[in-house]
C-alpha cells in the first residue's frame, strides 16, 4: 500500500487509532489465529502501531511487523516490536512464516492488486501455514471521511480470491463495527491455511 493520502491519514492519528476498541468477533478471531499457529514465526502485515504484534508476542509467537506508515512503525518499535517500514509488495519471502496476520490492511490495496498480494502471502507461508484476513464488506473502491483509500469485497469475492490463491478456508466470521472514521461497517474475518 503506497497511497500517500492513506498513509498521511494514519500518520496524524496514532493516538486515536490506539483508542479504537476491538469488536468481540475480532478479539476471538485474533486468539483463534494465535492458537492455530501454536508456536513459530509470523508476519503481522499492515501492523499499524503494533497492538496485535504485542499480543502475539505475549502469546509466545515470534513476530515480524510490516507497515507503510512511519509513525506506526516508530510506535511499534518503541514498544519492543520487530517492526519494519514496507508495503505489501515487500512480501517476497518463500515458505518463511508459520502464519500471516492481515487485519484490515489489505483493504487499502487497489482491487486489481488483491490477487497478486494473496499469491505473495501464500508463497511466504510454510506448507499448512495459517492466514488471517480481515476486510470490510461492500462493493467498489472509494475514500472514507479521513481520505483513506478502501477496496470493498463481498464474501463470495473473498472466498473465490482465496481459493484461486491456493488457500483452504477454515473459518469465516462476520460482524459490524466502528473504526477510526466513526462509520459503522460490516466486516469479515477469515481464518485459512496454505
């Protein structure tokens, strides 16, 4: 994700972002991901300020965090997270990770890039590696009230894209929640494996 307007929207709202409560469905899905990985090395892709990374570290996982917003990376590093500045295109490893956690990050990528990013994630996972994907449900691409770029998908589109990338879906949860912009949106949380 290299959209400067989206990065700038996050850069000025680190403290606000940290105050957003996770919906119960996401808390449960995050724990399910940690339990599915068990132990090992994970990538928190689009890690934000590192809250999820810190949780996974407390659960005993080794975490590498990657985000395109310098202020998020700096905050994560200050809190002991192995955080790196980068985009989805920097996922170039092969069979490196036991799990990849992409919580509401890939929704900032253009729709045309989604299949390519899923393929790179699949390659970066070890065989049977665990993948978590959180996205907002909807249609089209547009900017929210904070000027962030969003791509919305239907559940069917997500299921088909994951299947085409070689993933097997293990669990799907849907819900509604409020994010940084204050809008109340439908979301989908997918747990899958390579």
